[in-house]
C-alpha cells in the first residue's frame, strides 16, 4: 500500500510498462539535473545530489522488482544496479549500493539452483560460478572496508552465501 508522504501526497506509482517507467525516471532526472545546475556551488547542491541518487535507486529497485516479469529482467536489473554503483561511487551510501548488487547476484544464484538442480544435467557450472564469483567479490569488497557499518553485514552475508555454495557443491558431487 502506498503511504502518503509527510506532505499528505501519496507517492506516484511506477508505470507498469518498463519503457514508460524509464521515461518517467529520465524526466525526473532531467528536472533534477536542471535544478542541480542552478544549485551548483550553493548549500542546496548536496540536497539535489541526494535526490538524484534516490531517483536512481528507485529506478533500479523498480527494475529489480519486475525482473521476473521481463525476458531480460535479470540483465536489466543488474545493469540498473551497476549504474547506481557507478554513478554514486562517492556517496555515503556507496557500500549499500554494492550490497544491493551483491544481493541480486546471490538471489540469482539461488534461483538458478532452484530451477536447475545441481545434480541434474541442465545445471551449468560455469554459469552458476559466474554468479557466485560476482556476489562473493562484491561482498568481500564491502567486508574489507574498515570503519563502515556495512562491513559486518557484508561479512555475514558472504558467510551465509558461501555456506549455500558449499551445499550446492555437496549436492553436485555426492551420490544419492
């Protein structure tokens, strides 16, 4: 359910059509960019930058949420999260963005195993390993950063994800 914002105005739902959603987000970003040009060098500049980041994150989350509905949904979801990571490297939320991307790779690996059991002939070890490597590298990147609250979170998620991969290996190589 859409909760009203403090102003009492409910948030505008994202369009159901991916192209309309992109157009809506692009329109919002264009308006924020124009506002950013005016705010450049003023005390409002960081506020506008945060709004741009929020818009980019909302766009990415929209595509991640709809990824199972589109034929190329996984690719699009990954691309949108990678876009957020690349555009907001200097953000205070940069580690959170990396964790979101790692979580998507981990979810895709788990979904892959659900749809293609590791002991079956349809299981493709290199495809699975690519998702595992991507998730693990991102979790490790965040877990190796001192002084960030996300460090512990990333370490625990990596540990749980590696336990999942050990189970997959056990299922692949153990006789029934």
